[in-house]
C-alpha cells in the first residue's frame, strides 16, 4: 500500500508492521490506526490515517487488503537495486551548508569596556566652575614638582555622552615648560594632575575639553629672554642655507621626484628650543625616497627660541 505525503506529495510506503509513517523528504509524520489494534487476516480491512502536519491532525480512510499468510515482521533492508523514491512535487533545494571555522581560528571575544556610572559620585559642575576649582590644585602640583609652565587639556574624549559622565583625563598634547610630553600621565607631575582631576566631575566630552595654560612664578622661567614669536626673517635665512642639499635630491632622480620648477614646504618649529619638528612637502609623497631626502635636508635647521609652543613657516626652493 502506498500513500502520498499530505505536505510535500512524496509517496509513503506502508508495511504490515508500520504504525507511524515518516516522509523521507519533508519529515512530516502520519499515524496509521488499525481497528482492534491489528489487521484481520484474510479480510479487507479499513484503517484510519491521521496526518500530523504543523501541529494539525488530518484524518482520512484507506482500504488495505491483507493475505491470510501475512505476518507482521521486521522491515527488510533496501537492496542495492532498489529504485529511489520519487522526489516530492514541491520540494526545493535547501541552502548550502556553511562550514564553521575551527575553534583555533575563531576571533577572540571583544573585551568589555567599563561603562561610565549613570550617577557621578560627586556633584556635576559647569565647565567654568570646574576650571575655577582645578586651577589652584594644578598650581600646587606645579610648585610641588618645581615646574614653571604647563599646558594641559582635561576631558573625557569622544566616547562620553551628555548623560554619562566619566572621570577627567588628559586629551591631546600636554606641554611642560614648552616641550611636548607624550606619556604625561605616567610622570610624577601627570599623576598629581590626574589625581586632582578625578575629584571633579564636569561635562567635557569631545572638543569641549577644559584648557589650562598655567605658570608657576616660584620657579624661574626657562624661556626668559626668548623672542615672543618666531622670527620669520631668520627662519628664511636658515632654510635658504639648506636649499642646495634639497636640490641635490632632485639631481639624483630619486623615486618620487617631480620635474617641477619649485617645491613648497610646511616647516614646523618648536618654540622651546627652535628646532624643526615636522616637515610636510606639498604635492610630494613624504614617504617616497625623494620626499625623505628633502625632509632630511631641512631637519637640522635651528632658529632662535620663542615663547609660543610652535609655529609653522612656509618655505619654497627651486629644484634646478
């Protein structure tokens, strides 16, 4: 006896010892109920078929003819010459299986970032009140560590929001007596500044940081007698003296050289010692051999010290 699957239409084979029919294609099940719990031998029996599809029970009748010598027995294994069942009329190929990466190649879980507290442990001040509170504390740090001047910016960076306040920390560059300090928070003066800043809670996220330019008069000024600003005439003289070395870079036909009449440079001078800290050639790749050769030609230029933190100067030299 053969039945059709009510869900996909594939043929279901019914044997004498079968009570539950399962479709080999869609997996739907059908329950075959026999009168009296068994088929009557030699008679035409009528069975009731209950199809379970998606949680709903569907009943139907089917006529079954049995022989007198039929006995329920174990289901025989299919032979090698057996014809595979007809595929269902509405079957569709499933999506291709995606192999999961081995455990050794799986990316490690991202570390959890500490979330700023919803309620700060201290009252939140306005930026002006925070500066007024921190200024005497930072001046005490300068006096304790015998520093004359510091330029520091305190804020929460760009990770904070208007509703979540985080402790203040240093953002951007910090200058001590005119020199930039990259690891300022790891210095004794930096630890003193951070300890004072952690006692104050204020909205200072993003570019709205608290800016401090403080001077300690009890310590002598290391830039006493220096020019107030960059002397550009002397900067020009010092740079022109190196034009020949830069021109030689073009004569060597280094990679990155462009056959132009002149090359313009942006040269940054540091006020504390008058040295060059950055050279940016315009329309020339600074990473190319030619760009590096030009930067090395002007790297040793020194100008008189000045009281500003830094200044940029534009210089142009002929390439031939």
